[in-house]
């Protein structure tokens, strides 16, 4: 299973390397007709130490406020090379590096803001990626997401479903995902602002990490396959309430989310 996942990730990396040359032209068109002012809407809300997941060719770089400290990770070396070139002109202080959204190479609670725009549609395991974003976000930190999502209009969704028959096998791109639902349903986050427009095709979200300081529910891991957390009482998920300091709780909850996400991928 691990080998299959590694092979698939390498295939997506090669695909996005091939897309790098024409990516800016394609996205600039979509920004104009579909996404509108989303890049500035997202980036203007960033503060402090910022992580951008899937920085691509760096189209967001010019939109970040002065005074922010910017780190960006990108799976595609060719995309990243273009981001470096753009950063030299608009954001020379940015630290941009290769990285995998499924396994962010940063300690827990490292950033004040985490940003991901127009990328969760193509990241293979969005649940794992979102768990990683949550893990590296500090208490009170800001999560900023934007993507094209399943339309609010049924005939448009039919078209999106047809497009996925080609887009998923070729480049892993999904049109019917809606990552915001995972955040709006997560008690660890408070939704500050959410906006959906253009036939419901575009959604952008601003959320704050508000994980509780005291008594919280955490999963208790057994020796057998880990069971999914945040399920109903009859889902056989072992639960326990504990009182402790914030940091140990945050680590356990985030480890639990990552394990649950991985188990869903493995079909447990």
C-alpha cells in the first residue's frame, strides 16, 4: 500500500512538472473569469509566520502583507523553480522548498497562518493534508483555504462529474470535492468568514484554531487497527475524557486525526 501511494505521488509530481510551463497563463485566465479577487481575499488575512501549502509557481506571493514571514512548500520541482524566480522579484525573503502536503516537515504549532489555494482539488488525500495543516497551526492561528468545489447547481455538478472521468486518472484533479466541510464540521475551528460564488463553483474560507484548553475527547489507540474518531457512539470508537495541559492534548488529537485519515485511505 505504501509503495502504491509513493508511486502515485511520483506520478502526480511528474504531471505537475509537465503543467508548469503553461500554468501561469491558465491560472491567470481562471483568476479573471472564475476566482476573481480570491488571492488577495485570502492572502490579505495572513499574519505572523505563514505557511503556504502547495505554493505552485508563486502566484500568491505578491498578495501577502508586509511584515509576514513566509514559508512555502511545493511537490513539483518545476513549479517550485518558477516560484523561486517570482519570489526574487516580489518576495525575496520567502523560504520556498520542496515538500509533501501529506507529511509537512515542521514541528507542531509552528505557524500563525496556514494557506492553501486551488490545490486541495488535486492533493490525493485531502483529509491527511488538512490534518497536517491543523497540526502545524498554533493555538488561535488562522487557516485560509480557497478552491473550486462542487457547484451548488445540479446540472453543473453533472458536468463536473463527467470531467472527473478524465481529470482524476490523468492528473488527480477533483471537481466535486468541498474541503470546507471538513473544517466547518471540526469543533477545533471557528469559522470567521466563508464565501461561495460563481454558480457555487468557488469557495473561500477563513477559520481560527480554537482547540479547547481543558477537558477534551481523544481517541484511545488499541493494539489492533485504529478506529475512526469523531464517529457516533455505535461506531466502536474508544473515547476517553481527560484533563491536562493544552500541548499534550493537541498532540494526541492531531496524531489521532492523522491516524484516522490514514486508516480511511487504507479502508479500515
